[in-house]
C-alpha cells in the first residue's frame, strides 16, 4: 500500500523552481510518443528527443505528446522552454505528491490527476499531468500504462467525436477515462466490503479488524485523490478560458457529475465500513457472551455439586457420635445423594431456561 | 438488496455518447404507451413503434409518451433524433446508475429520479427519467409499474387541475407521486426500526446487529437517492425556464418542502438507528453482567466451601498425634462443619446484598 | 410518544389540492371563537358557522378567529373561499405533519408551528397554523388548548402593547407564547437528564439505557420541530412584507434570538445525553470489573488450596513405601498444611494488594 | 455548577416588555457607582439614585455608570427613560439567561457578555451588560466584582490610552478584561484535564468518568458562552456605527482574534476530553484483561490438577481386582503424581508464555 | 510536550499595548543579524544595537534584519519607533501564544507563523514573526535556529530568483521553508503512527493507548498551528497590497496549495489515529475473548470430571446396603470411570469444535 503521507522531505529547503523528481524511478527509459491528427489525417510516432516535437507546433493539426517516466528532469526543462511553460508548473509535474488540481494560465491549462489502480487488495497510484494548449496536449505519466489505449484506438479508428474535436476534447476524453476508472476502484472496494461483511457474519477471524482498518486507510487515500477534483472541475467550468470550447463544456459538466457521484459513493463506503466495524465488534461481544454463558452454566451446576460430593468424602469419625455424618450409614444414602444431585442440576437448568440462556 | 455501488464498469473506456444500457433487462418487450389530452379530449394508445408518436407533435394537445424497458437502445436513438435530444441526455437515461438530477436544456428539461419500493424488508429501486418539452412529456422506466396509474386515472376522469394544465404540471404530478412514495418507504423503515427496538428491549437475538447494519445501508442508499433532489428542485425553481409556467411554480415549491421533510426524516432515522445500536450493545453488556454475576455468586460461595470439605477429606493420620485433624473426632465436628458452611454462605450473601448484586 | 415518522400514507396518490385531514380527530365538535378589538373596543364570541366572521371583515378592527379541530374540512374550504386563501395553504393547514414554516403570499402570511407539551416524560405535539392578513388573524389548532389564554387575558385587560398594535403584533404574541413554551419543554428534559444522571451515578438500573434512548428520540423530535423555525423567522425578518409593520420587527428579532437560544440548548442537551450514555456504559464496565475482581480473588486463592486439600485426600498406600505420602504420618503434618494454606492465601493477598485490586 | 438549562419559566406567558429579573438576588442593595473623566480631570462617586447621573449627561466628559445588582427593576426602568433605551433592551439586561450578543441601535450599542469564574472545579457565571452611548457607558452586573478594578486603576492613574480615548475604548477595555479572563478559565480546565490524565494513567479511580462527564458539561457551557461572541464582534466590526471610532476598530480586531483563539482552545479541549474518556475506558479494559488473565492462569493450572488429586482420592476397592487403582499401590505412585503435577503446570506455563500472557 | 493551553495569564488585566514577553527566555543574549543585498552586492553583519540598521533604510537594497530572542522588550520598542510599527503589532510579536495570522497595514504586512520541530516523539514549537516593508524584512525568532540557513545560502550564492527579487519574495522564501518543514513533521507523525500500527498488530502493550492519546494531542496542536494559515494566505493573495508584487503572487498561490495539502494530510492522520484506537480496542477484545475461551474450555471439561472423581471419593458405607456405591466394588469400576472421563472430555471437545472455539 501507498504510504500514509508520502515522503516530501527530498524537496524541503530547495529554492522554489528547482526541478527535482520526488517519486521512484519506475521505468528504465523515458519514452516519448506522439500522435498527430485532424479530421483527415492520423500519424503516430515514437520520438527520440523532445526536439522532434517542434514540427508539430507549426501545423494546425492536434498533437498529443505523451511522456512516460519523469526521472530525466532535463527533458521536462526542454519542454518548458519549447512550450513556454512556467517553471512552477514543471515543478508541480515533477512533484508526484501533488493534490489533484487544475490551474489556468494565459496560454495553457495544467491538469493534475491521480490514476488509481486496485490490485490484490492494494491501491496503486500514479500521477498524471496534462498541459492543454491551443492545439496540443502534453501528458506526463510516471510509468507506461494502458489506460489511455482505448482513447488511442478511438482516435485511430475515428470513433465518436474525437477526430472532429480539438485538443480540449482530447484532454476531456483522457480525464474521463481516469475518472471512470475510479468507479472500478470503488466497485473493487465495494466487493471487498461485501467479502468482509460475509466473513464478519459467517466466520469472523481475528485479522478482520486489521483488514477493516487498512480498508479505511485506502478509502481515506481515495478520498484525498478525488475530493479536490470537484473543486478543480468547477474552476474549469466556471472560468471562461479560450482554450476550452463551448461544445466541450457540456462534457465537462458530465465529468463533474461523475466526480460528485464518486464522492457520494466514497462517503457511503466510509459510513458502511464504520458500520462494519460496529458489526464486527458486536459479533465479538455476542461470541464472548456465548462463551461466558457456557462457562457459567457448567460451573454453576457442577461447583455446588462438587461441594456436596466433597462433603460426603469427609472423614469425620462416624463411630464417635450419631451426629457425625449419619447419612453415610443410611441404607439409601448414596441414592439420596444422586437424587439431590439431579434436583440441584434440574433447578439450575430451569433457572437458566427462565433467563433464556439455554 | 441493491448492491452497494452498482456496476458501472460496463461503460468504462467507451467513448462518451455511446448508447449502452447498464441495467438488467427487466422486461421482455419494450412497451410504448401514449396518452394525448387537452381540456376537451382524451386519447390513449399502445404504440408499436416510436414513429407513431410523430402525429402528436403537430397537435397542440399535451402528449405523454411512456416507455417501459430500456434495453432496446435503438428506440432511444430514434427518440433522440425525433425530439432533438442531446446524445448525452440519452446516455444519462440509459445509465440507470445516475444520481437524481434535473438539467435544463434549451428546448427541454431532463429529470432523473429514483423510484423506490420497500418490500419484504428490502429496498428496490428503479430509475425514472422524464423529458419535459413544450407540449410533450416523455417518461422512461426500467420496468412496468403501477405508481403512475393514479395520475392516469386523474387525467382520464378530469380530476383536479391536471386536464387544465400543461405538460409541466403533468411532470410535477408524476414527480409528486414518486416523492410521496418516499414517505411510504420511510414509514416502512420506521416500522422496521420500531420492531427492532421492541426486539432489542424484549428479546434481543444475535442477528439484530446484522439487521441494524443492513438497515443502516438501506438508509444510506435512500439518502443518496433523495439528497441530490433538494438541490435539483432548487435549480428548477430558481432558473426561469419558459418550459415551467408560473402557476406550476408554487406546486414545485410544495414539492421542495416535501423533499426537505423527507431529508429531515432520513436524518432522524439515521440518528435513531445509531442510538438503537448503542441500545443493543448496552443491553448485551447488561446481560453479560448478569451472567457474570450468577457465576461469581455461585463460585464465590461454593469454592471456599469445597476447600473446607476437601480439608476434612484429607487422610492425615489422626492416630499419630493429637495435632492431626482432631476436629474429625469431636462429637459435634460434622454439625460444626455445617454451621461453618452456613456462616460462610450467609456472609457472602450479605456481601452480595450490600453490593446490590442480588 | 409521537411516532417516529408520522403516517403520511393517507395522502399519497391524491391529486395536490385535495383537502384531507391526516391527523386524528381529537375533539368532537369544531369550535370557532372570535375576538374582535381595537384600542377602544373589545368583543368576544363563539360562532356557529364560519359565515358569521363576514361582519368582521368590513370593519377596521382587528379580528382573531380561532378554530379548534380540523377534521371538518368543509369549514376550511369555506374559509379558503371567504378569505381568498390558496388551496395549497389550506392543504398545509390540514396536513398536520408539516415542518414548521412561514410562507409569504401576496395578501397574507402562512405561519405553521408545533406546539409542544411535555407530560409524564412524554412529548405531545400539536400543529398550530396561523394566517395573518391585513387586519385579521386566523388560527387553527388540532384541539382546544389553554396556551393562548394569557394572550386573550392581555387583550381583554388592555395589558402591554397588544391593544395598540395590529394583527401582526398579535401573531407575534402567539408565536412568542409557543416559543417560550419550548423553554419549559427543554427545562423538563433537563430535569429528566439530571434525574437520569443521578440514577446512573447512584443506582444504575437496567432500564436506564432504554430511557436514554427514548430521551434521545424526544430530543431529535424537538429538534426537528424547532430547527426550521430559525430559517423561517429569518424569512419573515428579511423580506419586507407590508403585513408586518416596522415596529413589530424588533419583536421578531427578539423571537429569533429566543429560537437560536433554544437550538443552542437542544444541541447542548444532545451532547449531554450522549455523554450520559458513555457515563452509563462505563459505570457498567466498572461494576463488571468489580464483579470479576471478586470472583478472581476468591477463585485464585481457593482453587490452589482446594488442590492441596485434594492432594492430602488421596489414598496412596502409605504402608507400601516411605515415598507414598509420608506427610500424612508426620506429627505436625496437619498444622503444616494449615501453615501452608495461610502462606498461600497471604501471598495472593499481597499480590492483589500490589495490583490495587483490594 | 450552573444548571444545564437555566430556569426561564418565570417569564413564560408574560407580555413582551415586562421587566422581570429572572436571576437570583445576589446582592442585598443595588450599588450605583460613577466614574467621570476626560484627559484632564477624574471624578469618582457612589450614587444613591440614578437621578444623580443626570449631571454627567450635560458635560463633554466620559461617564461610566456601573450598576451592581439587578433585582430592583425600577432603577432600570428609570435608566431606560433617562437614556432613552428601548424597553426590549432593558428586558434583555434583566433576563440574565441571554446568549452573549451585540445589538446596534440608533444612538447606543447593547453589549451582553458572560463573565466566567472557575473556582473549586466549578464554573460560575455572571451576565454583564453594557450600553455604549455617545459619551457614556452604562454597565450592569449581577453582583459586585473586582474584575473591572484594573481598568478603574488604569483610568485613575492615566495609564495607557484610556484617558485619551472615548467611551468606545472604555467599553473595549472592559470587554477585553472579560475575554482575557476566559483564557484563565481555559487554563484552569486545561490543568484539570492534566490532573485527570495523570490519574487515568497512574491510578484510575471509579469516579473519574463522572468527573470527565461534568468537565464535558462545563466545556459545553463555556462554549455556549463564547461562541456567539465571534459573530457579535464581527457585527461590531463590520457595521460602521458612529459610536465606535476608527482608532478603536483595530483594538476590536484584536479582541476578535482573542475570541477565535479561545474558541480554538475550547474545541481542542473538547477533543482532548473525548480522547481522555477513550483513554480511561481502554485502561479499564486493560485492567479487566489483566484480572481475567490472572484468574485464567490460576484456574487453568489448578482445575485439572484438582481433578487428578480427586481421582486418587476415590475409594475404588483395590482389593477386588488389579484394575482398580493399581497406581495407589505402586512404590513411587505418590512421587509420580507430583511429577505429573509439575509436568501439567509447566506445560500450561509454557502455553501461557507462548500466548504472551505472562 | 507543549502544554495543552499555554499560559496567557501573565498578560491578563494589562492595558492593551503593554509590551510583555509571555514566553520563556530561551537565549541568553538577543542576537541581531543583518543581510543587505541586491542583484549586485551582498553584505552580512552582526549588529550590536538596533540603531545600526538605520543606514540600511536609506539605501535601495533589500535588507533582512533577523532578531533571535524576544525577552528584551526595549529592542522591540526601538524597532517600533524606527520602522513606524503599530504598538499592537509589537505586542503580537511578543505574545508568543498567537494564532498564526497575516495582517495588512498601510506600509507593512505582519506575518506570524509557528515553526514546528518534531524530536524524540515530542513536538516543539517556536513563533516566528515577520514584518514585510517596502524594501526590508524584519524577522523575529524566540531562539536561534538553522531553518533559515538554506535561504541565507541561496542569497549568498545567488541561487534561484532570490537575488533578483524583492523583500516580498524573501518573505515568501522564508514562509515556504517553514511550511515545507510541516511536511517533515507530518512524515514523522506518519512514521510514529506506522510504528504504533505495527505494535498494535504484533505485540500490543498496555501503554499504547496512552501513546495514541498523546499522538492525538500532538495532531490537535499541529492542526491549530496550520489551520489559520489557510485563511491568512488567502487574505494575502486576495487583497492587492502594493507590498507584494504580481510576480510573487504565483509563488504565494503555490504556498497556499501546500497549506491545503498539509491540512488534508492532518485530517487523514486524525482519522487514521481514531481508527488506530478502534484497532487497538478490538485487538484487546480479541485477546480477552481468547483468554476467556481457554478458561472456559479447561473449566468446562474438568469441573464436571472433578465432580465425578469427588463422587467416588465419598465415604458411603458400602457394607450396609447394595445401594451404597456398588460401583466401587465392580471389577472394572476404575476403568469404567476413566472411560466415562474420556467420554465427557471428548464430548466437550466436539462441542467446542462445533462452536469453532478450538
């Protein structure tokens, strides 16, 4: 699982504007790929250097440059110069512990999102940054991923509106893919909750609390990744940047709705997990109660009887006086003892029955 | 019960604007029925194809087209073309995992609500979508239902304002029926709570926590279905669309009041369910306490007495010395033993009495 | 106690504007009484029919018509026609499960309040509706009550400002009486809390949790009755209706302050009740602990001793070998046994003392 | 301690504007004292009647009239007439169960505060009201107090800005003294919390929960006394009354900061008290656990051993057959018994060690 | 650890504007150091008296005067006079129990922050105040610290933008260092939480609750130190003071983002600590359950068996009648006894197996 609060200490004390990648190096080689398209044409290429993107800038076509791997800060520096990006923006892209945010600059929009992945009950996260310009979109990922492949396919196959629309629609399409993916994460968490519920109700084991605890942490992490989105998308929707066309706005409104829906689901999930803990704790209490009842029933019946047996095991000298344990010498003494025993046992049984313990 | 977070994964990765019905196919055949009326006339028909609705469009009468069953997406596509509905709207109607919402477009209003049903302690949900246009109302249901029948009867029998008013009033009347139905759901939940309260107080069983847990989940689900309504109806009330006449506004204000009242009731219900869990947990503690007291009283009295009996069951050789268990040879030894026994028992009884355990 | 969520189902499915009284018939006969006054004159009358109020309308005097009992809907229908009241308003008055609210119409203001009564630890509620017009005030109660009597006396005896002021001041005076009454309810609840506190601290009984639970429910109900008032009175204060004179506004501000004070008190009360439950639960734990300690002390001391006594009650043949229970044949064997017994007991006592259990 | 919700019932049913003092009569005699000063002169006097303040009104000097004791409502009535105070204001001053508030009238400002005192772990409260006019300040206290003495000394000794500034600065100075005093109350509560923490951690006694409960109540009361201040002071700061000079505003901003700081501290204190209860409850659980462990260890070891001793105390006739208790006649039977005993005891010890119980 | 609520009582009753240092004297000697720079030149000096700063005021260069130690109030008085600082500002700097705040005056901005340090699981705090003027920055610390050294190095080595920018950028750089340091504190707390988690899950000790309690207190303290920052920085960002250049604003926006991120992290941390306590409490319950189960299993098996052994240890006179304990004289009596014993034991074992206790 991701750490509670990620290590940011690497950056502390550095002058603002220093380019430091705080994440782990997840890929060996930075991979730069480009897709260049408009309604008529479609080109795709893997680039060796960021300089090769220069040719796209002069054209009217829409170019999507995707960078996988952020550890080579020199590449980002070059991009910064070439596309006139603010150094603080570059810094934000490199700092993979950002909150999701959308910042509107004069000639571009910075979009930072968290891409989540839920595998083997563990939540993996990757920061995806986008720079949306007039007719280009730069995307930055920490590692190679296949989440964007359906969008690539849509562009290639001219599916839907994507080829007819601008870079803003492309950015929306990618955000939509990431946000839609949150639904899958929530579904997985929902399934885990249902598994836990089943276990709590059918065969509670001791590690369930631990699992509930870590589930809570995952939900908290998810929450922190999604909550800032709501506000950000509102920003995008309300401000009237020339970079986002009116026709794309309705799609962003749709995206906003999805975000709200995800936040709703997260909140419900939280409440259910809390309730699940209560359920577990009280099923523990019920079991404890049952354990105690068994002990009490057995002990309550047999302890007095043991005393009785102990009494007739005493060695008072019966020869000395008729007062010393005359019962031992009655003809039916032993039978009377068993009669008494059953009487006591039956009495307690009735008492427990009345108390509804058995 | 409905799943915690419904499966949306079917849609992930699809281009926006793809028509996919994410729900279950609940009816065999899509059923299209139409009611066409104004103050003078009233017609009702079951249509074979959506094309047959064309004739209603030209008239001045109010036409209510109801579609039961959403799995045939081609029908919705046709409606979209015929009534000039935005593809995103069609998508919203097909995606039955929507939050309730009201969206205002240029020439129509989209209203999405959840129709709830509480049967056999389980909450069933169905999404109802409405498209309110100038003089038509399209309604979309997942399955055939009878909730709208009273409204149909009112139209047929010219009861109330309904025949004198426009499509906006019809939309209001249907929303009102759905919202009023929430009161019944809350009443049912209230009754279930009272049953649980009774059980907790009179004969708590082990499955009560489970029931309380699932009741909480139902309330959470209900909450998510109703909460967004408040905001949506405000939108409808505040914006001044030409589609909703001034005379209908006061009814919408009334609807808003009902929504607030439902939300109030849901919040109270939540608090009471939480309090109910506390009640259960503490009644568990009280029972545990009682069990422990019985054990303690019995054990505390008889364990020392058993020791005493054990002492006089020892086999020290009384012949060797006068120090070895002389009690065994006293004339009244055995009587003294019983006297001592009653003394100890009475002493403990007094102690427990003082402690208020018995 | 009032039901958790009152039955509204009677109204579901009815067209809006149907006059249905959803409450219980609490009085046999609807009673209509009128008070007509200005600075000079004062008349009071019990009317047989609502038509008799017609004469008051023409005069400049202030007339207060009070209707006790709402089950005869025809009377309200007549009032609606005579005073030009919106059908929805009449419906609101009849629906006694309204949230408190204030609605401002063109020529009248609708005020709906809850009148609360706390008798024998149970909270009784009655809906009071008022229609404040230019120079008349209509009040509607479910049953005859004596809460308004002091106001009647003030009018009769020309006490305070009331005879000099308009119908708006009269409405204020009645609202003030109702709101002031909430203080008494809160005081009663406060006293009940203090009783419960006393019991929890001095002699906790098993039914306390139940009492705390129902107290919580009462507070929740009270809260729902008062909370909407705050907002409503603000509405009355902020909007500038010609029906409420400027001189009356300062009194309404005062009323607002009282409402805030009541809400504050309710919130504190809630917190204290929650804390009270904690107090009860932990006093239960303390008692449990004590029970367990007594058991543990007795059992821990006597179980090992019983074992010891058991050992010397064994029947190993001492004649066979010197290894078989030679203790039994020592001269001071029995004395040594008791010495050992006291040693063990004293040792455990010291251990418990160190643990601060005794 | 102050009652949970103070008795307001005395006032219920009275016409608004009735002068009733709802508090207790705390002083025998109402004491009226006056301080009259400007930059040059300083006069102080104890007055017999409120009429004597008349002479101050004509002068340009600043006059501070302090009234200790509110039970003589006629004095307040006179003040009301002389200084043209609204009857509702007089009523607010007499009603000592007011929330703190600041109300701005045309020619004066009403300031109502709670003066708190924390003595012997109990919170005492007194309502202080001020009427700030053009060049006068009227202050009303329930009882004589010495909290204002430092301000009196400052005026007398011409310390600080006070003699150079107007009545508004004087009002500020008094409010500042009252608000500063809250810090002392919070410090006392903080110390009580630390005492309780110490006790919980070192030697938890059974009355701690009770103490925590009453501490919570005190904090709730404190909260209700301070919270409304924030809003009120904002009112004073935002509205631009001619009664508060611009030079005084920065001091009021400072006062506002103090209020925020106190509210912060109260919230933290609440959270810590809640956490303290958790701490207590879990330290109780830990003790319980320990008690149970001791019982379990002792019982688990000795109950099986007692059974073993019991076995060899049975009286099966060894003479009849070689199968009947041959162990009793073995040469080393008794030694073997002890060997077995130590084996069983050691086995359990190892088991407990493994379980980390000992 | 810092006290819950710091002692402010020293200041109570003083006239506003009195210069009192409420903190501890942490350094022996007040140390005044100055750095004077612009793009071309760089000077650094340790000053003996505040008068020596006079020369910097006339120049166009940026001068940063740092004062370590606040106990000599005369120095601050001099600064106040020389730089025309409001007395209330000086007071705020001396009162080291301030909430963080930013106040904008005509010719300077006051910035008060908390510098936090987390050493040996204890949170140390120091108040840092800054006065940002046209071309000067005054900083006040309670003690000498090395947190600002990296900034000094950056100035000296002309690293980054710092030498090219004004005093506003310098103030930003220092605030950035302090805020960045919060990340380290949160990381440390996060590590402590993970340690505690580990301990709770692997070997829970009794002092963990105490540790969790004090961790909560630290987080509460941290929260109070950071929360007000958010609002303050917004103030700085929104108001358009001539003291903060437009080029610096984007950096302040960045700082704001960091603050939000820290607050997010604190909130998550709080939730996790609460969940951690639940985890601890339920792991306690699980252990308790286990303890009880062991006791119950052993006692339930052996108490009935002990009774059985006790029965055959009774001394009924077998000679008197054939009814008196004939079992003792059966040839296989003893073997049958053991058979019965194993039967009972096995029966209970099966029962426990079915109950899933073993």
